[in-house]
């Protein structure tokens, strides 16, 4: 698939049994709903592809990995139904990553905020650079990281998740994220691609059935996400309509 327009870009390439998905958007690799849906569909398609054993997920450029939801679209939400529908995009994506038959390796070259942290947490293994600071800034705009919380807490625990969430103004360093378990490996920027490719090649050389069984074990006891994440989307969809949230979003855009 190769999608390029004002809603961002999505491109998938193949090398042997390794599929690499690259997403991008001019606004710090943020996600409008159409791009979220395209990424979700692509992960579902690769999950069914018998010629693929490992997926690499990466974003464009050398700076931000992902800045989360599109503020432009958030400001366009006019009612709870629209708000729930928008945040359900992240619910669909996280469930697609969780249910995917292939192991997903994340390549993180820079900062991640909000939904971007959730996407990182939903990967099975993460390579990141020392520049890859993370932040959950949702409380500062009147909402919370409700949809992505299960994924983040599963990786780093409730205590660290709460620390990130309540300090909504504060960046956590890549080293902090590594120590807490959000990142699997820290790689220098010049070595990042080689490290990711070498690991993916080793992983793809293993028995595909064993990889599939390992994926199921990694994601044990998350079946309730099929309903939980959408319940969380409804909470966020309601809160984003508050006067506090509308004013905060306008200020952030400025």
C-alpha cells in the first residue's frame, strides 16, 4: 500500500519475510482519523499474509516519532458521538496490533506524545534513540490517556503510567522509558536502522509457529480490550467537548 495526500502517508515495503510499515504526517507525524484507519487496515492485512513473519513499524523523518491525535480534527468534534468515533480510531489500532499474528518491532527515532506513546506500548519490541523522550500531555488539554492507558500500564506498570500522566507538562527521558520497560533497546541514531534490521532478520529466521505462539503468550489476559478501549474512547469523546478542553486545544494550536 502507498497512500500520500494531505492526510499523511503510509507505505509498506517487503524484504524476504519482513514487512516494514512507514507512516508520516507534516504535523510531527500526528494521526488524523483517515491515517489511523489506514494503518489499522494495513496491520490487519499483514496479519493475514502468510509470506510475512515480522513487521517493523516506523515513522518518517529524523525528528518526532509521533505526536498523537490530530489537534485540527479534535477541534472539529461537535458532539459525543463524533468524539467517541474519533478516539475509537486508536482503540481499533491498538486492538489490531494486539491481535496481529506477527510480532511487531517498533523503530522510534524521536519524541512521542499521547497516542504515539500508546502505539509504542502496543509494539512487541522497541528500538529507540536517546533522543526519544516521551510525554502523556492529555490532562493538560482537558482529557486523559484513557484509550492508551491499558497498553502503557501493561508495559511500564500503573505507578509509572500515573507518574507520566499526572506530570502532563513533563517530558520523560528515553533512558527513563528504557528503565521502565517501554523501550527494549536504546540505539544511537546512526546505528538504529542496522540494529532494527539485524534483529528483525534474526527473528524472521525462527519457526513462524513458535513466533505466533509467543505472540499469544505476550498478549495473554487482554481479551477485555475489545470492549474496554471503546468504553475509554467514549469517556475521552465526552471530555474533549468541555470548555476547558476547547480552550486548551486552541492555545496549543497557537
